[in-house]
C-alpha cells in the first residue's frame, strides 16, 4: 500500500530532493493545463477537520478544508486525511461516489502537503472510522515542497526552530504545546479580569530603560532625534498608573534584553506584570499560587507535572499541591553553611571555592552570596518555593523590611530550578527610591528615571506587584526543558537559505 504519492526518503539526498521538487512543479503545470487554479481563494466550510471528527454524525453534507496529511492508495480507492492544527478527518474517494475526472485530478495532480477543500457526505467505514465520502474537491494551495517524513518528523533542532511550520506539520506534541500556550494566556487574562484587574498597554519604546537591571536594545528615533530603548520591563509605567488612581492593573507584555541566549533565556520574551494597590508581597504570592494551580488543573488536569528528557525518560515530577513552601533567603543560605552571614567578605569568597561555586573578582559581596544561592539552592529547587526577604541590593524597587533593613519585602518564586515570578511590596517613598536608583545607575546618572520619581512625589499608594515569566511558566507546566520549545519563533542567528 502506497502511503504517499511522492514518498520522501529520510534523509533525502540533494539529487532526490531536486527530483521531488521537479515532480511537484510538473503537477503544478498539470493543474494549470486542466484549467485549475493551483493557488485558490475563499472557500466556505461547514466544519473544521477536528471539529467534525469529535462531533461526528452520519449523513451530513459537509464542506471541509485542510492539508492532505496522510494518503493511502488502494488502487481505485483513495483514503486520505485532511488536517489542520486542531485535528484531522479521513476522506474516501472513488469513482462510484465521484467522477473519474475528479479521481484523476486527485491521483495525478495532488500530493501530501497540498491544501484542498472537499465536499461530500459523512459516513462510517467498515472498520468504524468516521469519514467523508468525497464528491467534490477544490484546490486551495499546491505545495511545491514535500512535508517532513511522517515517522521521523523534524529531528534537526536547527530546522525545528528556524522552520517552525515544518515542526508543526509533523509533531503533534509541538502543536499541542502551542495551542495550549495560546489558551493559557487567554485564561490568565480571564483570571485577572475576573478579579477586578484592568488590562493596560504601556510603551515598548522608552526613553530610559528602567524597571530592571538588564542591558537594553537601542534604536534611534529620526523624528525626535534621540535614542530609545526596547523596554526591559513595563514596571515604571504601570506604577505611574497606580499614582494616577488605577488600583488593579496588569499587562501581558513583550520585553527585550540584549543579553545571553540559553535554554532558559531568549532576548525577546513574554511577561505578565500586575499591580494591586493596598496589597503586599504576601497577597501577591497567594494570587500567583492560585493562578498557577488553576492553569495546571484546567489545562494539564493535575497538580503533578511530569518532566522527561529528550529520550522520553522521566526526569522528575513537580508537585504543585498547595500550600507552597515559603522560606527566607538567609535561612536557605544558612542551610548551606550556618555561618555564612558571620563570615567576612573574604571568607565568603574562600568558602565559594570550597563549595565549588565559581565567582569573579569584580563581584560585590552581595553578588557572591547571590551566586551561591543560584547555584546551590535555586538550581536544585524543583517543587514551588517562595524565597522571601532577599537582600535590598538585589531589588531596588521594593520596600525595606521593618525588622531587618538589610532585606526587602519580596518573594522570588522558584519552580523547576529557575525563577518563575518575583513579587514585591512596592517601594512608594520617592526619596528612598531616588537613592536606590542612583546607586543602581552608578556613574550613569542620566539613567535615573526622573519622570517616574516625579510620579511618586505626587503619591503612589502602597501596593503589591508581580512579574511572571510566561515562557518559563509554560515550560514548567508542559514539561518542556528548553525555552525554544515554547516560543514559536525563537531568536536565531541569520542563515542564508
């Protein structure tokens, strides 16, 4: 039984590929010779393939459009699957139900990967398969290149990320992840709006790159004759809205950071930021915990999230069952070394060497401590943990703790060995805020956002704020081990075709 009109060797040699492309060009011309437009237009449908499959009824007259994703040549009878991102339906074509001319058009001019519309009647085959008995075919797009091999799909990671459409054609798991991502983002919006938050939009081009410590992308605005920065965070604009009287706001935003690329980092990424007037970091932690568990139960169906390696072998199971653990930053570090905060800075550097943690001479003392935290605590924490009360130097936009001024009232939510979400009791004292930003900016005093300070001087209410890395959240919930598997088009170095 032939499963494809142009079965593609895996991998095909260059000469084989040229031959396959030539065959498809010949079929393109054959369509034109028959008076058939190979790149059609509007086509009215009654059902989508997956919708018809899941809500099937016999005896319906239907019009369905999709890609030919499978083909079984039985001689005078053709079985083929019509598919889109959401599902498939089997189609049945032979001369008893359709004209010989139509059958010849299909067998002589069409291929796997072509987009067509079919018209016919629904029935169930002898083997119990819901199907369409095809009576008419409309060519919508003739594909000039073959689909990926059915069984091997796209195994080359470079092709998978650079030509995502091929991955989506052949990899059901990729399709599932990206459909789920879209629905999760919509559900996050619904979750927050239902709780009284208002969605807003703030500038992506900013005169000062503020809201986080990160290297920005720089661009030049011709009309204004000045540099602008792609935003590294929307935080300072959202807080202006608090000063303006908004009490619950959020933005699902694209951020840009001109830094490294890794399995956890992409230069362009999606963040949720939300601010709640009169709340604090503990209330925001409750909100994030509730939202994450809601997403897991709605879309994954469980709070036990399995992760596997590339070979499909189990790596770990993340337990999202509530309540989530909360632990102070200093207490966690004392679990590594009870005397850590009794050491001098030089002793801490010596201890890093003993613990196998690499540090650089340029690091300040708090950065040395943070390096130990990241390597020995964060990267080894898989079940949810709200790490609270981190050093004030790390978070210049948060309130100092009253009992211990060396730390701030924040959490960092760690799941699956990485930070998923920070949450703050927001600093609203403009005098202290100016000092903190000036210290962070160092010699680059022009990087202090005076417009933001001005807003604080008009009075910003006490508030709780959160950021949630959407890409990392989706990674955790879907079991993906690299950020590139949850971003449709991750940044890659240009390559000549």
